[in-house]
């Protein structure tokens, strides 16, 4: 996402850099181009207008116009205003008195059920979350939540786990919803069709299993209607939430902003989660939604897996848009892949013992960091390498390299120097590759060994740790 906007901003700043000092007319032309780029990226026109006005005011100061590097000054101004536009980070509200209740709302297709489990998995390290199936209308919604929860190893509660009939308090249920639930009772087992009974049952379950966070996966609709809002409000009456979070599909463009505003007007939302930020849509909703609704974006979905959720950071988002990479995100992925401080304390020792088994472990760690193109896109300046595109990063090459090493004997992995012509042909046949591919892998191994040797001198450990984000 934002690839088109990033390319246009890069082109704009490149043009400004070629002019040397800038005139007010140059600034006007640049602002017109910037405004057009924002609108094409699906940023709300009112938000784009206000943003351009702020950037223009700061860019026409004497300090910028007289600077010998005005393009860099303007680039910094654009970055700072993008960060300001998306607002300050807002942490998730955790109640000092458990359980913390989080109500998840959203339209059908926004990824709400998957995001519910993603959020539970994100909290699992420091809490004991329980996901609750409150969507009793969509076919297989309960089963989908259970399957995802089981896969993520988080606790689940659904209507089939109710052990007793829990009476409704008629005074707390909207008439329309009350009639609907009454009709459901007449048509079958009330405990399996009563959303509010499920909510009450979940509270009892959480108390008995020490779940300190309850996440309610509520029903979605194709559009906002009175029935949907009535049900959400009834759930909130039975179990007042500390967080009312709307899950918004970033790929729906301006409609994402409109639906968020409508939900907020009716429910008084406390936070937003943007999904599908790894898609190829224009992404303007990610820039507009905080400014239009006033509701903070708390998390961003960056993939389909249940671990693909990250805390929303305006600085990191702005850095990606500006082509500055995402060092913080890269460091987090490195650590999540299992590269620890202790593993890089002595690069000199690594250089001496570095063999193909160790190289295989590096490939496996790189795979754990996620899609290769996303990892490469986090590296600052990589998009400026002539002819390089992050999306062209070849994950299949990584698999081929692993297959080549796995086709070697233990002796060959420990001592690659013995791999000569006949051994190379055997390894190529065993891995389903070519001798040329085996040669390329061995050359890559030698390059990595030289890299570790370069860190083996004075201060090498400190420089290597700094490279991987472990401090100095």
C-alpha cells in the first residue's frame, strides 16, 4: 500500500532537489502536484486541503527558501505533517480491575473475526484473553472464530458452551431486539440463539478460567442499520466495554472513512483497527480516518496470519510513505525471528565457526520474518537502488538455497571446501536445482563469512549489535 504515493513523492522531491534554491512559484507548483498525489491516493479532499495549507505555510518561510537544500527541508516538513495528521499513538485501554472488555464491531468483509483473534494473540504475552462468538447470524461465523482461536492457542467461548438458560432483563433490551430474541426462543433452543446469554455466559466462564480480557466478536452487516446498532448497544448494556473498536477495511477507500464516522456517531468508538494495509489499494483512508473521525487508529493488520497485527505508529507509517523504510519494524522482525543479543556477542568467533548449517539457520530465521518483499521494503533507501523493486524479492530463491544445503552431507555442511565438481553435481540433482545454483550459494556463503570477519576487529561486536537493533 502507498507504493504509488511513495513513488510520486520521491519524484517530487527529486525535481525540487534539481532546482537548487526555490522560488515561491516552485513551491506553488510542488504543492499542486502534492495535492493531486494525495487525492489520487484516496485521501479525503478536506484533509488533503488542510494538509497542503500547513505544508505550504511552513515551506514558504525564508529559512526554507534560502536553504541550500530546500528539498530536504520540505521533505522533513511533509513527514512531520503526515505524522501530525495521523495523531499521537493511543494505547489499548486495560482496566485496573479485570476483566477488560473489548467490543469489536465492523461491517461484513472487514476482517473483524480474524482481527479479533489477532488482537487476542497480540495480548496473549501479558494477558489471558478470551474471544467470544457473538455473531450468531452469519453462517459458520462461530466455527470460524473457534478454528482461528484454536490455531492461535487463545481461549474461546461460544453459544454451544452455555450450560444453563440465562434470563434476559427486558428493561435493558431495545424493543426491536427483544422481539427478535423472543422469536428466536420460540423457534428453538434459546441458549444457542440469545446473544446476550452468550455474553453473560462468557463472563462466568472468564471468572472460572482467570481470563482477564474478554474480546467480543459481534455480528457484522453489509451496511449500518437499526438492528445492528440495537444489538451492539444491548451487548454494551449487559457488559459495558472499556474499548469499543471498529475494524475497518483500508482497501475500501473513502467508504472506510464514511462507515467509521457513522459507527462513531452511534457508538462513541474508542479506537480503530485498519485491516489489509498490506494490500495494493491506494490507502488514503489510513491518512484521513483520524482527522475525519477524531478516533485514534490503535492497530494495523498487515497480513492474513493471526500474528500479522502491529501497533499503529504514525511515525513508521509516514516513514514508509516517504520512502524512509521502517528500521523499528525491521528490528522487531529480527528479534521475533529469534536473533538474540547473545548470538552476536563475538562476531570473531562466528566468523571462525560459520558453516553451511549456520547459513541454513539464517535462511530459516529470514523466513520467520515474513514475506521477503515486505522485509526488503523496510530497509531505508533500498527503493533507491537502480532497478530494484521490493516486490521483486524472490522468496522462491530462499527455498532453493535451503534445499541445496539440505541435500548436502553433514561433512559438506561443516567443511564446504570439499565440495568440488562431482559433489556439486550430486547436490544439484538432489535439490532439483542446477550446478550454477549450487555455485551461487557457495559464493553467497563466502561473502557472508567475509562480512562476519569484517566485524571481528575492535568494536566489531558493538557495530554488529547496532546493525541488528540491540543497542550499543
